[in-house]
C-alpha cells in the first residue's frame, strides 16, 4: 500500500549526530536511516551510551542532526517548530513542580493554543482514562514515581499524538511499578491509535512491543529483519538499506 513511502510519521535519512568537534568529537548516532509508520510498536534497545536517547531526541525533533535529514511527512510542525503529533515521555521527573496534576496535563494544550477551559476538560478526561482522577489536584512532589510517569503519559496522550516516544519510561521504577506503567502506556497508545517507540535495556519491556530495533555504538539494527532475512511488509517500520 506504499504507506512506508507516503505515510511515514518520521523518516531519518543518513542521519548522524556528533557532540563536540575536533579531537573531542563524539559520534553518538551514525549513518541511521529508518522510518516509523502509523501504529508501529518498536522497542529501541542497546547498552547504555549506544545512542538510544540521542536517536529518540532526533526522532522527536528535540535536537537537529549533524548530518542527514529527519522529516515528519505526516505530522508537519507545531507553532514552536517541533513536529506536531509527536509526544515524548522522559525517563526522569518531567512535571512542572508548581502546577497541580491537571494543570500539568493541560499545559501543553494551552501552549498549543487550546482555550484554557477546553484544555482543562481534555486533561480531566485524560486523567480519568488513566485512572488518575483522584490525583487531579495533587502537586507533583506528592506523587510516587509510577504515578508521575502515568501523569506524564496522560499529558502526552491528551495532545492526541500520532507517535509517542518514550525514553526508558520505567528506568527509575521498580519492576512491578514499571510493568504497570508499560501496561498503561501501551493501552493508552492503542486507545488513540498512535505508534510508539520505547527505549529500554530491559528485555521484559522490549518483549511487550512488536518489533525491536537494536543499537550498538551509534548504529541501528533491525532484529526482525535479521531474523527473517526479509524486509518487513510495506506499512511497517523499517530501516533503509544502503548506508554504511
Ligand atoms: N549533550 C551531549 N553532549 C555530549 N555528549 C553526549 C550528549 N548526549 C549524549 N552524549 C554522548 O553520546 C553517546 C550516546 O548517548 P545516549 O544517546 O544518551 O545513549 P543511551 O541513551 O543509549 O544511553 C554517549 O557517549 C553520551 O555520553
Ligand atoms: Mg538514554
């Protein structure tokens, strides 16, 4: 159906990201070409320092590539330059400490131009869907780590993203809490029909997603294709050949 060519949510072509310059230059991401299609479910795995967060930030438009291009053919751009419809869940605390939970969830909508009352209604609806209504008036520093991550997920989902990028969203949680947060994330993503990429070095988390992209030393490998020797069907995520 050609969706990978025409309907990619994000496409990287020959992307590299280098930090610093000269002798001190560090190549965090190297020669990466990939696409994410609607409703893809991808675990981005690899050891600490292999470039997972850097690639996620490139996919999110949070930082520019040093070489190559990152584009969002479907999503376009939000008023402040980030791709619209791409939501990010970070590993650590990301809630604004002076705003209560409902205002934290509503805040990005307000920034995006949604009228305050409507933003608040949508925030309350999102909290309700994630079972967080009782926490609506709580301040972030009264929440547990798992509750904070669920609020961060609600905040991303109320913006109705087409793609959710989660950077080790359970990395600071114990295993049981982490499993619950992954459940919440994947249910919510399925609910809104979004694609999802989760970076993790936990195989139990990776097993919950449909595909695995493995990184080592800044380069990207696609385990599913390595296993079958075939390129995934059109419409699913893929790495693009021909880059060394
Ligand atoms: N802002 C930065 N400045 C300098 N080096 C960085 C920066 N961000 C990441 N790096 C380096 O890039 C490499 C990849 O880091 P990262 O993408 O965070 O890996 P991962 O998320 O897989 O642990 C590491 O060597 C890291 O030290
Ligand atoms: Mg990281």
